[in-house]
């Protein structure tokens, strides 16, 4: 093998290794499609846009039995969640956050796709207001309750289901149908000064009222009824640059191999002629 061929082969091998390394480093990046579905009966509860975050397990928005703080109140009283998003960003700057937008009526679904680094952000947190209500919401108390990805970056939790008896009451606003979101004037709020607790039975207090969507509300919920589902679909992310480097390396190795074959054939051609029978 000539020295020029050896140099070309080394260069091709280095390029191929670089491409493989880049793809390996990029393997932690995935596109996650978050799909939410309202499983409540017809004419029952709806949900405000769902606030979501993939994170390192440090952001804790609320705690059972403790007074609600502004981040979760911003979700539970009106659904906007601005303080929740700001507190999340401050607690975990590398988190990937988003909002699955729009009012989610019974039977409806919505989706959002986010790019997630599974090494940095294997955990999932969510929160969204339940309507009609004064301060009801869904969400996870412990920040590490839902670990979606294992150490290899594989999805280990394809969906999360929420039952009626897992609906939270922030304890921050008094129950008052006239001041409740979706059936009353949500600007007429009276502080409750309570604590976060589970509460879905109070929803029946809105039965018979006309909702903002135009239907007559009827809770129709039992404790074990599933009311909400969050599904995760994952696709790996491939960087075009990494693929290009890998392709160039493989092409170079193929070119060098063809060059070596050509040199071998030319060398054989200079020897004694072989007889052909």
C-alpha cells in the first residue's frame, strides 16, 4: 500500500469516527409529541391550556397540605400560568417548557412537539386549570414523580392518566359559582387562605349552570373516573451536519478501497502473462 493511500485511509477513518461520535452525542436529543385528551363525560369539566416542562427534577410548584404559592395560583385561578412558567425557568434554566394551548372540552385532544435532551431533562411536570372552578387544577406534587426517560434515553412512561379524585383544590379562592371561571365572572375573587388538597366533589356545585362553551354543565364524575390523559410519542433527532460528516467519511473509505483495488490490478498487469486455455 502506498504512503498516499495510507494517508487517505487514515483521513477517511478519522472522518467516519467523527461522524459516529457526533451522532452518538446527539442521540440524547429527541422530539417529544405531547398529546392531551379530555376523558371527562360530555357536558362535564373542561381544561385550560396545559403547562408542561421536561426538567432535571428540581422544580416543585406546590405541596399537598401547604399554602399555594403564586406559581400554582397563576394556573389554578384563571389558567394563564405566567408565574408558573417564570418560576420554572428560574429554578431550572436548562428545562424545556411549553404550553399545549387552547380550551380542552370533553372528548377533545391537542398536541405539542418539543425537542428534549433526555440526559439533562428526564423528568416531566405539568399543571392545568380545571373549569368550571374557582381554583381547581391538575398537576404533579413531587417534581420527580414522572421520570419519562431512563439513563439510555429510552421512553419508560408512554402516558399519564389523571383520575377525578386526583384533581387539586389550591385553597386560594373561596368556592363561588358567580366568580368561577367558565360559568361566572372570574375577576370576582375572594381569598380563602386555605391549603392545597384533593377535591372533585365540589364540582357538582356547578351543575345546571351554562358554561362559556354554551352547554349546561353536569359534573357526572366518580372518584375513579379517568378525566385526563397525557401521551408521549418520541422520535430521535438527527443533525444534518453529523450525517454529512459520517457520509463523507464512508464515501472516502469506499474511494480509498477502490483505489487500492486499482493499484493491485495494475501491479498484477506488469508481471508475466498468464496462459489462457
